[in-house]
């Protein structure tokens, strides 16, 4: 058995602060608390260096671990611990602080690290997820607008392939702004859509109520 002294740090992460515990194989223990602002995270990094700790395990709680990783990247062996795994390893004592428990199982190499993508890959994943979320919101809004128009017997979707295209938006905006229907039809931007204005006129026999206008008006 190697007599090399092992040192590990476990970090319990919260939104505004972290609690870190350093444990060594020969029984030393240090514990400290840091805020999650940049100044304190840099102090945390210095604290690790002062105590010769180059192995840090952090619970993957939401995105709270990312600022810590960004500060420590390249200076320590950063282990991202799956929250489910570390809370289900047999032997955990209920009176043990989370950070100390994480440090203990890290020291004993009982954590299977979660994969951490490189910065470029993480940023790409973040942009992709943001785009997906915005598309879902956009789809929800489009469905609501279509539903309100249908409820007012304005069935543009039956004659226009996209009521949110240039001509469709022109018609809807005109109706919301109280324009005369004939004026709206004569000023449709697309010649192709303007050619079916008789069909569109037949689908706009009902007026929007003030409540519907309020619900549909993006302003």
C-alpha cells in the first residue's frame, strides 16, 4: 500500500455560496465557506493551493458548478459528481455535512466523474438549448394567435400556407389596427396572395372583440 498522502476537497454548492471541505488521508480536515462571486471563487482557488489540494469534487447541482469549474479549470483535477450517485452510496451518515461527505468519497475514489465538455462545446450546447426554448415559445404563441383568429371566425390558415409570413402578418396587423378590410386586401404585399383576396374576404366576416385584440396585440 502506498504511503503517499492523498488530499481531496468536496464542495457543496448553493446559489449564493459554497461550502468546501478538504480532507487528507492522514486525518487533516479544513472547512471553509465562500460566496459565489468571482472574488471569493478566486479566494477558494488560493485556499486550495495553500493546502496543496489538487483534487476537487463538486456536486452537479443545476448550473451552479460551472463558475467554479471556469475558475479552477487547468489548476486542479475537477470531478463533477452526479447528484444521484453521491447521495446513494451506502454508508452515508445523516449528520455528516454534504461537503465533508463529498470530500470523503472523493478521497476514496468512489465517484464516477460526469463528462465535462470543453468550453466551445458547452457554449454551443447552451446556444442550442436557448434556440430550442425560443422555438417552443414561438410555436406556443403562434398556436395561441391561430386559436384566437379561429375563434373570431377568421380562418386565414385555410387559404394561407403561413399566416405569419409577410402577407399574413399584414392582414393580421391591419385587423388589429382597425383598418378597413378592403384597404387591407388591396395593400397585401404579395401579388399571389392578393390574387385570392376574394377568398380571404369571405373568411373575414367577423370582427375581433376588444379582448381578442388585446390578446393578439404584441405591444
